[in-house]
C-alpha cells in the first residue's frame, strides 16, 4: 500500500470539525494542523531531533490528542499513563532516554525523575487552537520542523513482557497511518462520523482506533477525560457520537446501569470493542442497549492495533469470534509450524505493513517473536471455515485486566523488595467483569498481612497493577518440568472468580 504519515492523514482535511473536548469548542482540521505545526516547530526550536523521544504525560482529552500529533510530527512520541507512581515515571523516562517530557502547565514536576538534561515542557493556551509549549514559563521560538517520512518512528509504546522489563514497541508513521486507514475502511468512517473517545491516549487502542482512524476519514473526535459509567449517557446525549470504541468491561459497567435515559436520542451507527474478549451474552445485551450493531475487533500494540475485525452489516458478524483479517495477515500455526486446518487451535501469528519493525534493542525478544517474517502474538486460537478467528487462550504470561495488560514479573520484582517476602508470583485470576485480575501467591514471614502487601505495592505501582487477591501459600505449584508456570496457576491453586 502507498506510504503515508500520520501528519498527512490530518493534513488532508480542511475546515471540517476535527477534535474537541466535551465542554470546549471544536477545532477544525485547519486549526488542528496549525497546532501540530506550532508544537512541531517548537520542538525543533529546542533542537529536539526526529529520533529523540518526547514523553507525554497528560490527562486524557483534546489537549493530549493534539499534543501527541504535534510531537509525532517532529519527534518520537512516547505517551505515558499519567497515573504512574514516581518509581514508574523514573523507570519509563530513563528507559526511553527521553529528551523532553510534556505535561500541563499545572502538571507534576517530572524533570527530576528523568535522565540528565531532560527538558520539561508545559502545554497551555487559552483555547484548544492556541495550544503551545512553554519552557521555564517562556514561549519557545519555532524552527521549521519539516515533514516526517513514512519510515520515521512516530510512536514508542511499552508492552508488558515475559521478563520484568517492559519492551519498547516502535511504530512508524507508515505502520500507524496504514492501520488508521484500515480501521476507517472497515468501519466505513466518513467526515460525517463523530467518535466519542473514552479510551486512554497512552494505549494503542485509544490512539489508533479512538483518534487516528477518524483523522484518516476526516471525521470528528470528541475527547473525554476517560471512561466514566456515571456520565456516559449524558455524553452520548450531548455529543451525539455516531460510534465509540471501548473494552468489554466498560460495556459491562454500562449494562449494569442500563435503563437510564439517554439512549433514545442516540445517533450511534455502531459500537466497537477490542483489547479483551467480549462475552457473547454481553455483546447481545450491548446491541439491545445501544440499538446499533456491535463490532468486536482483535488488536495489539505490535500490530498498530487492529489485526482482525467482524465486519459491519450486511457482512456476517459472529459472536465469540474476533472476525476476519484484512491488511494484516493472520494465520494459525499447528505445532509443526504449518498452517492449522479450520477448527484446529494453534499459535496466532501475523504479518504485514502495520506490524512493528521490532522491539528496540532487544534481540532475544525479536528472535523469539519473529519467525520467517511472521510475528507471534502469544495468543492461541483457531480459524473457522469462513476464516473467522476465535481466540481460545494465551501462551504469554501477561495478565489482561479488562484490556489493561500487566506483566506479572514486574509485580514479582516489586514485591520481592519487601524484606518479609521470600517468594512472590503474580498471575491472572479470573474475574467476573474484568475477565482477569491480578493475583499473587506469597511465601514469606507469618507476620505479613494482605493489607501490608497491597499498600507496599500501591506505593510503587499504578493502581491497575496492584494485586487485588493475595494468597499465602507454603509452596508454589510447578509444571511437569519443574518450572514455574503462571499460565493456569489459578486453576492449580483452585482459585475461582471472587464475588
Ligand atoms: P495490547 O497490546 O494492549 O493491545 O494487547 C494485545 C492483546 O490483547 C492481544 O495479544 C490479546 O491477548 C488481547 N486482545 C486484544 N483484543 C482481543 C479480543 N477481541 N479478544 C481477546 N483478546 C484480545
């Protein structure tokens, strides 16, 4: 497919509405392009180069959307969860070797947590269209940034690895722009569409499906501060989106509040979910609630998000399936490495122009992930006779807490710093709504309490990574080879979903 950059996506449209926050005035594509040029020019004015990493630590919203596009136009954007703890910010800013970090004018002071010489840039302006960066309370002069090339790295995101250290996933402008176009095409997005983005803009789902896909189609995006089940109905009524994308847990929370007013005036053309498995019963309830077709897709950071999707009607949607592949080729491999027959489960592998060029400075991870140009997703599933993919399991250790991915080893490592803990093994525990939550098996001193372990973890880890279930054990069950096997550990310990 023809090469493209993210910058070209939003430059292709004129005055039509581009982005807005819930309360604020919308800005059109022309104004968005001016903001992007200003931020890009300011980065160049600070002598920040295209290959330099600029961390973005902003609350979810239209400012974060504009800043991410602006940074990606001149450098490599590295959006981080603004709720990280200090030790986490220290790790990520160092791991990225960030040249600069962008926060709001009244955001936290992060320069002391980054590598030597990191510049903290404050984003502000009286209106969305006036956004600019400031350094030490002064305006920053602009230099021409030039246009990015398709092969330039626009974005670096971390994924939870099989080791304690998260891996850096670089994504080129081409990877992202193509993925955005592909999503826009599969969802038939047009300039008439308006998305309500409730997904975080530091995760691939919110970035590519929630924001960039609309940029590819010239559609509008209403940026929210993040999902909020209590306010969602009001947002639907006020913003009148034609679609939104979310994770299954959000649908479950909305269904739990079903029956409230607001839906009858909805302009929804369809609703979408990705990042975790959508139970078919929830899918059917969501279709009734929103009176619109529901689309489940399968996404992954390394693939610049969408790998497969159920098509919009009149295409066939199959509940329980993540749909069919498109621009990214998907195969299921049998144990001998050849394509598995329909109905036979195996490793899900992908290939194509949206797939990352490879983890940064991590030859072992790349060797393990890529075989003959195919990337192993770490997911297990089968294709049916119609080419629809069903995900049935996972070979990777990651915990999928309602779409948020958590590396269990990162949690072990933090807990092992506790003087009274001898062994700590984090693992996925089934949860009714979240799909999975974080459990931890502990061997340690008898004086240890669950509360102590949780508060020790909470000081060092963002809330989503803090174990919610703690099990004191005498022994941690091993697999047949004597090796620790986290996958399936909950079953071995006889753990079921808590009420
Ligand atoms: P992330 O990199 O955070 O997007 O996570 C990617 C992983 O999320 C995939 O490898 C799957 O394990 C999981 N995932 C994404 N979409 C789905 C889905 N529709 N159903 C089940 N698992 C999913």
